[in-house]
C-alpha cells in the first residue's frame, strides 16, 4: 500500500516537470529563434514478484512485477526550423536551414540561432548581449582567408580607392547619310590615377571614303589632346552593310592625363561580343556607353548576402567584400547545453564543432538579411499538452488519495 503512495508521488513530480517545460515553451512563444522543449517519461524499474521458471509439468512461468512509478527520462529540444519574420533591419539575420551563428565571449565560443545583431561603437557586429560575431576575412585581393576566425568589424572610416580610366566604350550608330567632312561628337568624363575627373570629347569625322571615319580626341574646350596612337591609326572603316571592321574594334592610345610627364594607356572600345558601333542610314545615336574609371568613394553602408558575405558599399559604386560569417554545426544538437540569452555551448555529448559557409559546406542553408527566425512553439500543441499534463497530474493525485483511504480502512479493521 505504501508503494502505491510512492508511485503517485512520482507521477506528481514527473507531471510537474512536464508542466514546467510547457510553461517555458509558452512563455517563450515570441522569443527570437527559441526552440521548444519536450519532456519524455520513463517507467521506473519495477519490483519482481515472480521470476521466469518452470512448473513440475514443464510449462513456463511468465515473470510478474509491479512498477514503481514514472520518472523524467529526458527533456529534448525540438530544433525544427522556425518561420522567418521580415524586420527590414540590415543587421537582423535569419538562418534558413541547418547550422548556428558562431559568437565569441572572451575565450569561449558559443552558438546561437538568434540573429538580432547590432553594430557597436567600435564597429563590431555583436549580439544583444555584446558577444562578437565570428567570420573569415577577405584579403585585399578579394580572396577569403580561411584561417582562424575573426571578429566581424565594419570599418566606418573606409574609403574606396580611385581607379584610372583605361577603357572607354562607344556604342550606337554613325549616320551613313552624312556628307564628307561632317562630324559627330560624343563626350564623357574620365579619371586620372588620383581620381580627378576630366571631360574629353570624341570627334568622328566622315572622310571622302563613304565607309571611313576619322576619330580625334579633344578637351572640353575643343582643343586636341595630343595623344599618341599605339595601335592602328585614327581611322575606322565599315563594310557595305554598315558593320565595323573587327580589326579596328580596339583603338589604343597614350595620354598624359595628369600632366606629370608620364603617359597613361587608354583603349577606345568600339565593339564587344554582343554589339558594336555601326554605320547605318538614319539618325546618329553614337554615345559613350561606359568607362571603367572611378573617383574616390566614401562608405555609404554595408550589406550581407545569402552566403553571409559582408560587403561594403561606397558612394562611387565600388563594392568590397570584407568578411564571410561562419556557421557552426555539431553531430548531436540535443547534446548542446543551454546557457541563456539564446546561446548554446558545446559539451562532450554534442560532439566537436564543425565550421562551414552557407551555400558551400552547408549547401542547403542560406542567410536571409533583414529577417529574424521566430520561435517554433505551436500554442495549439502546447495548450493541448497542458490539458493532458493536468489530467495526468490529477490522476496521480487521485492515486494518493485512494491509497490513503485504503490505508485508513486497514488501520480501522480492529477498533
């Protein structure tokens, strides 16, 4: 009889733990990247009343035992993907797939799915509790240094270097109906090695040959630049269908653009793989499509793509990769230990930390900037489990009260 009391108590304790787990799930229904817990019960080893044996007639006897109640066998964590909520904040990062962000606190490494990061006053990308987000840095050539992890840091004072113009791309049409001696002019801005802008004019003049044009370079006041042609001459020709001679698609010349006594090389690009300067009847549409120089640029912001690459954006259109965020994974995620603040630490049960990149080693994982992973708690499931747990608790309590009534009857047999 006393045994049944203990069995009821074990039920009360176990269901109380389960209720604690459910309550924690419900309380964290709006916690970023929270993963719901689940309490699993195990029966306690029972007391054997009859062992396995044989009767005199040779028949077997089945074992018989009385259970001693229930205990909490484990509290597992459900790491199922949570929905991604759009926030519009550039430093909010949601993981769609496997893996964790890797963060550092002192000399300890932690894992987290909560990507509500921010940039502190030192330019470091940190969690809301101040832990540094980890990643690999790119070198000056844009190659990823896959050595030791580093703190991801945004250099707010960064500037983009200038780039001297080397190629000038001219496309469009030169009117085949123009008379000999008539000209077509197009202008563009080019940049010297220090990023200073200069305006030049490209002048195309129809020669006496109906399929030939002479080109010259002028400054913004219309004076010749005094360039030295290094490839071909300053004549371009078209066939009778108005197509440019492919051998004349690239016109190269030298010019001292910054007046320092040193000639810089330039290419007048008149044709590419898909289009070229033409000579057809009708309107003239020739224009400078592009040039590859740029002035110095100041930092205007940064972005993080689906592979976790942090890229700086500059006012001159230049983009520079500086870091790629590291993602961590372990063989047994339920072996990780919760340490609070949405953080997990490694244990001997979790296995070693394996580092990887979104879309590469973790090829089914992407990082979505401007979103946060929501909790994977389902309130309908939790409230249903709460009802079941409440009924189990009530039944365990009824075991105790019923056993007590039986004991009372027992002690009253002799009055």
